[in-house]
């Protein structure tokens, strides 16, 4: 394999399997180390199914942005080989941990299972079912954070590819419906997670037996036979954990947890028994001083990222300027060489033994014409060439595409940090009907991009960045008349949890006065669209600090300079971004 793949410089191979290999590589655009996953070139011909699954992994995981799911940065193809550029993970797989003689502590096992359940809940909310949840696809960092990887057999509900009857996945961790070839849904992932939790707690598989001679015996037990009770295997394990495992491993999907989020909540409650079940909340209250500290750290990290990005842009511009000067020097040197040739020719003609006809006026006229041509050549050499309009527009399109891709990578970093830190905004947010929200925290960030094709190349056309805000205090508003129903319809359309207390109704039962209180998170959105004809980027903000829409259209360089300002604006660090809006 070559030392580069796409724009990535390969450093070393860090993993290899039956289907492909993984390399540590560097993205020269921002100097970040990444993992490059490739398919083996000599795979048997299966009509493109393997390659389609490989590309589907990028598409599936690329739609997701969660601290418990590996981040996909890019997907491409070179010389017939497809590759995926993804987050380079530090740590070891859960499979390696289970094979180690050291047991996994009970609280660590519960925490890992809760993290995986939260990651699956995020995927399921995007209509993505993993379908191959197993320890080999979980990487655990030294800090204890884990990430779910390998969405290669993931099923996207909106996909046109049929999956009914396809028993994809690893047999040991399959659900009963997968074992008998039925369609898998989100509850299949919950069953697989139950198998992993059982294995972490007992160091044995709930359905596999040493005497098994074929995989069909394993599949039969998964589909038909109950698993050995957790406390029969190890009586020291708590009864509460046995109930969680039993529900996750129920044969009928309807008897399992209805969502991975509910399983995560129950695991978290077990880990914190002092918290009453009715008061459990994923987001813990954080002291104001700590919020300020985490927000400051996040802004510092983004500033550092922005500085690196700006330094790389300056290096690129310097390289372009040096190339322009080099070409200009080449033209100038050619002109000087031509001038020396002309002067040498004139000296030769004007010296001893010059032809008698040289003094002929016609010769002098020709010499004069020759001198004029040389003058024109010299002027041409010193003047910049006339711009090729087509080449200029193509160059500007490339610059806009680079700016869009750099912006997407910036928001990918921002997404990861927001989800990890859940920072408090430094300034208020406003929301329709609710008015001014003095203090909010940011969470549940998500970013995606959409490509487009223009003559000669594929470009990044659209970036979507979404996140949600949680008011520090319950947000409520007293509404009158038609605003009551309008507000209820508006919040329902945004899928925001709220309660409406009707204080007065008219003779027809229609509420005329009500107090509406929001108990859930509120959505915010940023869309960036590249216009490769107008060579501009349109930024549209929805509910970002101001209620409603904020829109601006920026040329490429101004757009490139606005990205960090936009990130600081949504974090409430400052209002510098608004200077772009006012132009």
C-alpha cells in the first residue's frame, strides 16, 4: 500500500482482520492523527455486498455524534480501495479486558454497560440499529470512557436495502430474533448488551457451552432456552442486577426494555442507590464555579484549535505566494535571456565584417521592427498573465470547498467537546413564547454534512449542526388567548416536553389563559450551505441565542474567518459573530 491514502499520510498498521486493516495516519489539513480503516483488495467477489456494508458503516456512524460512539471524519476511495477516516482511539477493546485474567470490577461493569446503553439510545433515536454489539466493537480508554465502533452491519430504517431475514452479527451476542432470521430492531441491540453485561459480571457466556459442536446449538439456546440465572452462577451478585439482566435477555422483544435509554437509567440508579428512582436525571447539577471553569476550558480548547487552523491556512497562503513568485521569476528569467540573445545578435551584426547590406534602410527598418517585438516581449514578461476566467472560478470553488470541509471538521471537534463537557452558556438564550432564559447548558450536539457534484469534482454543499439547551431553572410563560394553542402546537412540533396548566377557558372549552412550563430540552440549529455559483456561504441560525432565524451570506474568506466567532457566539463567550450578520 502507498504511504498516502487520499489526503492522509499513513504511519503504521495497528490492526488487521479477515476483511481489512486499520492504520494510524495523519490528516495534514489540521495535523490530527486519525485511524484509517480499509478493505483488503483480494476479498472474494460477492457482488459488492462487502463494499456496500463498509460504506454503510461510514454513512451510519457518520450521522451520529455522541461521546460513546466513534467519530467518523471522512470516507473516500483511491485506486479502487474504499477507506474510512475515523477517530483514533486510545485504550483496549472490551474483548481484551474479558480475556485478561483480571476480573472487571462490578461498578466498572455497570458503568460500561450504562455508557453503551446511552450510546445505543443515541443511535436508535437516529433510527440506526447497530446489530453487532459485542465486546470486540467496544474500546475502553484508560479514563474508563468507552466507545462503540463498527457500524458495518448497521440497519438504517430509511434504507432501501432489505434486511429482513439477514442474520448478520456475531452468533454469541445475537438476539433470538436474529438467531431465527427475523428482522432486528433497537431491542435486539438491548439483548446483545444484556449478553455483554452478563459476561462482564460472570466471566462466562449465558448461552455458549464447552461441549457445543456446532453454532446451531448456540443459536437454539439463544432462541429457545432460558439463560442460567445470574445469582446461580455467582450468588454474591446483587438481586437488582439480576433483574436488569433478566429483562434485557427476555426472549420476546416486547418484554425487554422499550429503549436503551431506560436500561441506562436503571443501571445508573443501581450505581447510585441513594438517589430515589423518581428523581434520577441524566444531567447532574454542577456548581456555578465549576460550570464557569468547564466553559472556560472548552473555549480555551476551541481557541487552540482555531489557532492551529489559522496557522495552517497562513502556511497554505504562504506556499501559494511562493509558487506565484517562483513562476514570475521564471518568466522574468526567460525575458532576460531573450534580451541577452538580442543584444548578442546586434553586437555581432554591428561589429567588424558586418555585411555591407546592413546599412540598407530596409535592414534598419527590419531591425527597428525586431526591436519593437522585443520590447513587447519584455513588457509581456513583466506583466502578469491575463486571468483565465474558468480557471479562476475553479480555484475559487476549490477554496470554498476547502473552507466548508474545514468548517465541518471544526464542528465535529465542537460536537465532541460539547457532548463531553455539557457547558453552561456564558450569556442568555431567547426562545419563542418563553422569552429570555438567563442560564442554560448545552448538550446532545450532532453534526452532519451533505455532498454535491459540480463539474469536475464532488464538494461539501451543506453542514448541519444541532444541539439542545437545558434551562437551569424551569422555563415557563403565562399566555393569553390564541397564543395558548399556538405555543402548545409549536412546542409539540419541536418534540419538547412541556406541561400546560389552563387557568381559564371560554364557553367552548378553549383555553384563554394558561401557564406553560417546559420540562425538557430545547432545540437549536445551524445550517451552512455552500453556493458554488455565487461563491458564497449562507449561514442560517435557528434559536441560537436569539429566538427565530438569523441569516447571513458571506464570501469564502469572510466565512472562513467567521467559524470560530460562530462557535464562541453559541457558547455565549462573546458576540463577535454578530458583526458578520450586520454586513
